[in-house]
C-alpha cells in the first residue's frame, strides 16, 4: 500500500489476515481516518468515532490506533509541543511545523533526502520523517515580521 492511501476494505482484509477481530469501533476509527484525509489527534478521532459508536472510550481508540500502527496501517507524528497526530499510512511524506502559528505542512520525502543523507553521513543518525516534524517559520509568519 506504499505511496497511496489504502481503502477501508484493504485495511480490514489486512487485519483479518493477521487474525484480528473487526469491531464496530475499529471500523469507525478506520473510517474516521479515511474521512479526515489528513492528520488528526486522538481526541478528534475519538469525537468522530463516538458519533458513530457512542460507547467507545478514548482508551479504546488509543488501543486501536496502537494496533493499526503495529501493522503499519497508521503512522503518528509528533509536532513539537502539540499533541501527536495520526493518519493512515500509504503516502510517504515528512512534516514541517511553524513554531509561531502551529500550522503543519506535509512535505514529500524527497525534500528530506539531502538532509537525511548528510545527517547520516556526518552523525550516523538515520532520520525517520514520519514520526517527527521539523520546526521553523512558515512563509506567512516569516514575511509578517
């Protein structure tokens, strides 16, 4: 499913192939992520899920997201001091977050390639742009000074 967003049926089939049960709450989390189309906090996902399956708790959504992440269906990203966000895996990309306005932008992994190669060459560190956002100032905040 690399470089494209999987369908609900593909996610369900992958989980069933791993021997996992498909609950109403799990389907609702998958749908919430598909419908969002971008990154959502666990609280945002929980709100969407509870509209469909009211008795679903925040801890249940966390457990479902953790399971989906184990099977590389979901990625999460830490955006500086903001809450972690979740999205369906599929499209390779990194993140940059404006430290002034808090806007997070998706950036193709090609943008990170040069930096990643140099970082690995000089420090031995391998960058994983899926789980962290680089911070700085967006164009609007930079030009607003």
